[in-house]
């Protein structure tokens, strides 16, 4: 009996709207989740950063150190770049400490210009002087050779910069590729897998150190890539260059050398990269070969505002002997800089000011400790199911009518999602961000609660709804807050006026029975009205098939002209969809002409004290009404006045059509065709517009043949262009019967319709 009462007709009527909206919102959330939404991604980033800040750990390998070319080093030894003999001395001092690997987060892309050998070469090439420098020891004759010798004294890596360009997989790499060493990677692909390079970040260019230095050290890229909010949360372990070549990151290459390995194993399946292996070390990564970095605890470096997770030593301390190189024994050492002007500073989830070299150090520590973060392939599927379940549960809870229970259980489920994310990150290194699940709950709960409240309050609003049938709801809401705006006196204000009319409606009304004609009009007017209202417009009246609407009254809006134009564009777009449907059902083809004008109008309640309607009057209104039928003469769909074109120019594309003198007026007015939203024009359309503008100017100057030539070219590009065809016919007429001498290029319309 209890279940029978639960699903009784009365209960079902009460909850049906809640269920309908609940399922629609759930499906909407699922659709947005699949398609992605930038603003939700930003929430996910913030949630991820907050979680990582709560569950981070100190460095775990104890084998990573950083040598910083800091401000103190530059004060002692001069600005960067240092002469290579000084860099060589620093390298020798570091290697004296017995580090496992030394990686340079810098690139030496050009020869040392301070080197005696380079100086002799420059003077010979530029001044035609043969200079001999005496008194120098032979080993100081070439600073680059000196640095190369120092690099060869240990396991060293020089940085390089990869320059990414999307979708470069089919582009051939440069003929000279100094980095490539195919033996460094072994790719193991599952059957049916694509070329691994199709999954990886692509580069079409690179910046490397000079050849003499590359011969003495390995080379790996030092790029640090950022998310949409400029925070480094993950970084490539490998990078693709061309269709067949793969290159390691500075961190990956450092660990490979540390382990004394010749190769890194890359495992792939049909979805992309699965993992990388360095002997016993397994490195999890995304399908695009990126490591999600498990950042460590941080502390501020003394005397700076920089955060750091690893021991940092000043380069100057090694050069002047105040730091014992033995502190680097068996360490993986990275050399970088944090000096002002040279700062390689990045934002990370742990700190806004984080030296770029720390990112490579953290990646190495993750690899050695085996705790890099994991983003499983099943995460998206799991969240899809969770969004669906969350939507069903919240809808069920609210539909059952127990408000306190739905409130408690909704927020219990939110806490459960968040707690699960924390536990997975802390104990399994799994990145699970239930942002969409939580946002779907935060959307569904208030919306469905308000709908339920609305259902219970419907009867209380019955009287107000009856009054709302006498005036539009927009006017009613505005009247409640601004009653002074609706006096019979009216007011003068700037507004944009819109008129539309169905071409050939008289013929349609004669062909269709009244019942069918009414249905046709309703199916046409309803979406047009929704679009007008959606853009903040006020539907003044319907006259059969015609619509009159305003923007800027009774609602004040600075962008009323732009909104009117955008509404007209959207109506034409909707008509393109409706037209074949209505034609199939009713027979006639609906083509709608529109006219828009902006200016000062008189607006207010027009009528008696007991029965009135809000409307507008004035020349601006009359001209908007005349623009609509003028479309017939130019083969256009939307014509707008000059003031409208100027006010909306930031969001629309429009072209000058003609100077028109409407019936009853003596002064010509510029008229424009509304073409679409800003940026919608292709090259052909732009060419037609340009040729038409030239033809208009030539026809004003009575250079008929030249104007016809321009129009002929334009019609060759677009034979259906209405204004070009109209102007072509008109000029042919002018050749036979020229306009009067005082003619200035205007066109006089003799009828209102």
C-alpha cells in the first residue's frame, strides 16, 4: 500500500515537472561534461591545487640538488651569460664533488663572443684584421673548447628548447637534426596502435647548443608547459619531432644516465602512451606522454621570495670555494638561474613563484620515488556514471518532498565525493577530480527546490497572472519598480526599432484555410518571439505576420542596437532551419524581410486610463518600417539604418547599400545590409563587398561603364548577390535615361511598401 501511495496519480502530477527538469539538467550536465567547458576546467584546476596542497610530502629520494646562478653569483662574477671559461670552471668544481648526473637548464646556442678564438674570427671577418693574442695559456685560447672539455669530465646534459606547433606530424623535420639518437628509446606498441608520434606533443623546430658542446654532453629538452591558467601541473616526458623521432625531457634523460641505461622503454596501446620504463623504474604518464607532477613540500629560499623543495646552492659558492663540492656526491644536480631579469619562474599548485629548474628536479624525485601521479583512463567513465547517479538521486530526493532529508543527503554526497578524491590522491596517487559531479549537484538541488516551491505557490500567483495577460510580463515587471516611466505623457529616449514581415503573406493567406494559417503563424511567431525576448527585446505588437519590437525601451540598455542586430541574425538562422519543415507541412516557403533603425523615439503608454498599450512613435520608427519593404528592391533580408550600423559595428558585419529618400521625405539616408556576426565573412564575400562599394562610388560619379565592370566582376564571384544585380539593372537604366544634374547618387522610393 505504501508503494501504491508513493506512485499515486496525485503524487505523479506533483513530481512530474521536477523529474522532467531533473533529467534534462542531468543530461545537460552529461553533455557539457563530454564536450568540456573552460570555466569548469578552471574550477577543476583550483580543486586539484587545493587537494595537492593538503596531501603533499617532502622529497623522498634525497638525491636531487640544485645549483642556482643567483643574484649573489652575478654580483661576484658579472652578468649572464658568463664567459665559457667561467662556466667551465663551475662545471669542473661540480664534477669534482662526484655527482651522478649534471643537467643544465640552459642552452648555449651561440659561440662565446668573449673567447679569444671567437674574437680573432670576428675581427678577421668584420675588420679584415689578423690578430694574434700572446701570453695566454693554450687551454684558454678557445673558451667553448674549454667548456666542452669540462662537460666531458662527467655525465652531463645540456638543455634545448622545443618549439611546438599543433598538428605538425606530417611535416618533415629539418635536414640537420643534431639531437636525434634513435637508440635512446625502444617503443613497444600493442597490435593496432598508431605511430606513437601521433599521440605526443609535436614540435617543428628546436634550439640547441653549439656542436662543440653537444659532442661532450647529452641533450634533452627543458620546456615546461602550462595549463590554461598558466600553472605547470604536468610536463612532457617525451616530445615528438617529425613523424618518427622522439626526444627525452631533462628529467627523464637525467634518470637514464643515473641508472647507466642505454634505452628507455615506451609502452603504447591503441589509446596512446601507457607508461615508460627505466629498468626497475615504472613511470606512469598520460596517453600523450606527460607526467602529472607530484609536487613536494616547499619552503622559501632565504633572502628571496622563491619557493623551493630541494637543497639549493649558490653557483658563486662553488667558484670561490666556500661550498664543498662533496655535498653533491652521488646527487642528480641541476644548474639553473633565479636571478632578476633571468628568472625562469613558473607557477605551480604549491606556489606562484617557483624556479623552472625545480620542476625538473621534482620530476626526477617522482621517478626515483615511484610516486608520480596517475590519471587512469577510466576516470572519465567513472565520473560520467557518478553525474548520472547524482542527478537521479537528487531528483528522487526532492520529488519525494522531504526537504530536510534532501538537503542533508545532497551535501553528504558532496562530502563523499570530495573525501574520495582526497583518499585516492593521498594513498593511491590517483588524480580524481569530481568537479562535474559536485557542480551537477549544486545545480540540480537549488533549481529543483525552486521548481517545487513554485509548484506549491502557483495558486497564490493566480491573480497576478490574470493581470499579466493585459500587458506583457516585461512591462509588468518594469512597472513594479519604475511606475513613473509609464505615464500617458511618454518620454523621449534612444531606442532601436525592429520590423519584420513575411514576403508574400497575402498570397499564403488566400491559399491556406484559416485554421492552417493560424497554426503556421504560431509555429513561425513563437520561435521569433523567443529570440527577440532572449536578446532583451520588447515585442510591441503583432500585425498578422508582422512583428514590431524595440530594444532600449522600456528597459534601458547601452547595447540595444547590437542586441537588435544579433536577434535579427539569429531569427534568420532559425528560419533557415524552420523553412523546409514548414514548407513540407504547409506548402508555402517563408522568406522574412527585416528593417532596423536606431534613434530618439517617444515611448510610453498610449491609450486611455483603463486600456492602454506600451509603444513607441516618431520618424525613427517610421523609417524602420520603411526599411523592411525596401529589402525587396535590393534582394536583401535585413536592412539597417546608419545609426544602427555605427552603434553595433563591434559585433556585426554590414555593408553600405545605398542613399535612399523614402516617400514623404526629401533628405537621403544611408542604408546598410546586415550580413551576420563579426568575423563571418569569407574572402569571396569580402571581394564582392569591396567591388560593390567601388561600383557605388563610380555610379555617383556617373562613370557608368566602370561601375558596370565592377558589378560584373562581383556577380562573377556571387551571381546571386541581390544588391549587385539591382545596381547593375539601375545603372543600365541610367545609361538610357540619365538622372538630373543635381543628382548626388541617391535613390528615391516612390512607395511606402
